[in-house]
């Protein structure tokens, strides 16, 4: 859920070119029906979006959580179009997709009820990630919860579980690590729950933990998150 189109975040990536596009089913594209949503559809959409904005120039990818899995699969599918990858607690195994696994099993009604419950009490939703309901955090949290319908969350959860649970997913990740510089970024409070494989720790270009943050570190500390990512990209 959500988006990296956060004002206090995007401004820190200047003056270079940066893009945080809506994926299918989210934001300006929220009307895309769930039957048209899948990881493969998102990869095709990303390629079209990136080419429209940057041509054939290789780009640096930054993906968070499920977005980390999508970014890694993009790098695998279009290796010549990717310069480097920053995986921000991106999914490695189904242990990382435990929430997606539960949502994937929900009926449409149950998914609607879940998201409605989050929207009715966004303070409690933020608190689950250890984030205080300060005005700025609350404003962004409310926006993230309204970024997509429950049908999008359910459809993408089902596709992500299918992709990351397949026998060849880790093999694809290992190929990405062998072909690109991959930086790993985690929040201090949440890094212990990230199922990073031992081989990934050995083969990663770097592993950075952002202090005093959890899984949604870009909300808790946008300047620290952006500074970390910019530093990694400058080293690539």
C-alpha cells in the first residue's frame, strides 16, 4: 500500500532526476480492474513508464517491501535497462510476504473490511509499525491508506505470493545480484524480521541500517532515508 510520492521525501532527491510512478491499481491508476493486476503487468507498466521518462538510459531502481520484489524482477527481466538496485526490506521469501499471504487468502469482502478498519483508525495502523500519530505522519498515513482500493491490495498480494513462492524466485534474485550492484537497506526496529539470505549479505554491495526507524523508515525519517539512498547511488 502507499506511494513514495511524499513531498518531504521527493525534495531530498533533487537536483537529480527522480521518479516515483503510480503502479497499476494505485493513485491515478486506481481504476485498473483487479483482473488486470499482476507482477508481470506491473513490470510491463514500469518498462513503459521508465522509457517514456528516461528513454533507454539505464536507471537506478529503489524498491520497498513488495516493491523491492517487483524492482528485483524488473532488473532480472530487463537487465540492460538497470544500473543498480536498492532493496529496502524487499521480499526475499514468503516469510517476508507474511502479510501478503494473509491478504491473498481473504475474500473480497474481508479485504474491504480490513482496509476500511485501517482507514477508520489510522493511528492504530501506524502504531503497529511503532510510528507515533504526529500530524505529519498521520497525514501521510491517511494518504497511503486511500492510495488504492482493497481489490488492488488483494490482487497484488495474490500475485506477489505466487511469484515469491515459486521455486525459481530465489534463483532470479541471485542472478540479479550477480549482474548488478545491489544495496540492502533496513530499519533498525524491523531488520531482524527481514529474511535476507546469507548469500545476499555476502554478495550485496552494501547493507545499511537506518537508526531509530522501522519498516516504514521513509515516513519516519524521510531526510535520513533519502540521504542514505543518494549516498549509495553515488557510490555505484
